[in-house]
C-alpha cells in the first residue's frame, strides 16, 4: 500500500505534527509499505530532515500573495478559529493559506505526479471536511490526526491520542457515522527509542537532575523564565539542569547566558535526536503541554507542566486530575513564588513522585503505534 502524509512544520508551529507522523511513517516502512510526505514550504519546514530520513518529500509552494502573511505568522497552528455553524476557517487565523488553494495544490500534485495513494493521512489543524471532500476522489482512504475536535471531517479513520474526560463524545457530529475513531493513549504513537529506554525508576533520594523542554520553538521563551525561577532555589544548588532546545528556537543566546550565570550546573542541548535517553537521565521534568507530557509519562518521569498554547490546557488539566503530572498553569499566568513553592514541595515528596511515575506508566504502555497500524490494515 502507498501512504501520503499531508503535514507541516514551521518556526512558529514547531515540529510536533511532523514528528508524530514520522513515528507512524517509520513503522509503516518497517512493514514494507511505501510512504511519502507532502509539506508546505514555511520557514522552518522539515522537508530536508524528512528526506534525510529516507522519505520522498514534496513541497507545496506558498503563493506570493500569501507569503507576507505566512512569514508574519509562520503557519501558527496553535489557535485556529473555525467560526460558527458552518465551520468556516477564519481567513485571519493561523495559516493564511486558504483551504481551497491548499486543496487545489495537493490535488494538482497527485494528478501531475500520477501518485496512486491508498491512504492520505492528514495532520493539520487548518484542514477540514471541505478540503478532504476535494481530495476524496484521488485517494482510497483518508485518515485524520487531530487534537482539537473543533471542526468537521470527511474521513475513514480519525486518531486523537489525548487523554480527556470527554474522550468518547468529543467527535460526535464531526465525522461520518461510519468513520472509525481511535481515541486515547491506547493509540499513543511512541518512537522505538522510547521502548528501548524505559526503565524501572527509584525514588530513594531527592531529585537532582531536571530536564526542561518547551517544544521545538519556545516562542514565549518559557525556558528563560524557568531558569531564572530555578536560580532562586538556593537550598538546592547542586542541581543538574538539562535544557533541551529545538533547532528553531530563537532564544538560544539568552538561554546560554542564563545557563552561564546560574547557580546550578546547566547544560544546553539543541536539536536532540535521542530525547528518550535524556528523559531517562532526569529525576524530574518541567515541560510544555502537548505530546512531550505523554513521552515523559511513559518514561516514568515526574513532570510539572506549563502550557504554552490554549489547546494544551484541557489535556494538562486532565493529566493533573489523574495524577500523571502537576499542572502549574499557562505561561502568561505564572507566578514565580508559586512555582518555587510547588517545585520544592514535589522535590521533597518521594511518595508523590512514585505515584506520578506509576500512574503515567499505567496509562501508556508503548504499543499504540502497532494498534494504529492494525486498525489501518483492518480498514483497508
């Protein structure tokens, strides 16, 4: 079978959508299937990276009349506005590429390249049922990867890996009645490096190794805020702090300066390829919301979460409610004194650390990718 992933990365939106698709794509290749990617040429796209991983990757050119908007907002997919009853995408939101343009470019590529696609897999918050209906005649099946449940889809399968209270009802009325829904962390797709790095954790001492990770871009420079706050933990001056920065992070120089001035031992690692090893090293994590929270949970790392995008908040609240992590709040509402108090309390509470570690590993068993592929095969 032939698979085509329609997914984007950019300096603003980050790399998360591409990376989770890459996990599924790599497993499909391991099973002998043909996989290609189709990505827009936003600044910070990962087309060359995907090519280096062995995947044929097509670029969608951004029309000149939309380029200035796209450069100004960099394909931000964090806060789309889909309007009211007709799910119309607000032309002022996010991508600044009208869905009609994107759909016609995609259709043109399929026909010009004479691509015979069995499964078109779409991971893009700005694409809804209208785009999918245009592409429907040119592929056999359509699969959607989503987190938001805020628009209608014309799809055969829909994957939403998030753990939420309304998990089983949030797509009611948004997909055809015969669509199959793959919902929750049972379908969480982890890269093989995580399966190899997971280990039994011991909590017989106070945490001394902390990992900070706030996505591929960290637009708000949350990393700098946290480093400054941790510098107030003078009673824990023996901390080792590992800062993980994405390749597109624009704040690297400021973070480096803060690391050099810190009372703690701070190392900075950028464009990390084996993040599971770093998570295995850590006693404690401070992370953005989003997929990284699930990776840390699988690795059994007690985690404090700061959300850096609106759509991360409900997931962070649910993980907190279930005891998988501690939700510190949205970045813009953080208070340094509260942060320091919560950090010190967690570091001094081994029973809470043990509980968080055990709960996270209970919910996520690492077999999600195989379950997703099984569902795809059964549907084909």
